[in-house]
């Protein structure tokens, strides 16, 4: 298992770790990472196209979480 580099920026460190896992992983690992990435992008795109009546005062509700803007 690759180590998470805690000295740098967290998102970059995480992406480097995932990239290393993908490059060194077997076919099942690669499929799981690709599936998670696609699902994440689909979810982000669906939030971007939500009708305005589902977004109240900047509060975004999904089945998985509720985001309250600061």
C-alpha cells in the first residue's frame, strides 16, 4: 500500500497515492479506481444540472450529504 505524503498539499498527495495504486495495481484495482472516478464525475455533473428549486438558499441536498455554504 502506498504511503500518503503528509508534507505536501493534501489533494495532490492523495492523487499521487491513487495514481501509484492504479499504476501498480492489478486489473481489479484499476477497474475499482476507474469506477469510483466515473461515479464521482457523474455525481458532480448531476449536481451542476440540478433544477434551481432543489437548491434553497445555497443549501445543496443529495442522498449522501447536505452542504451548507459558509
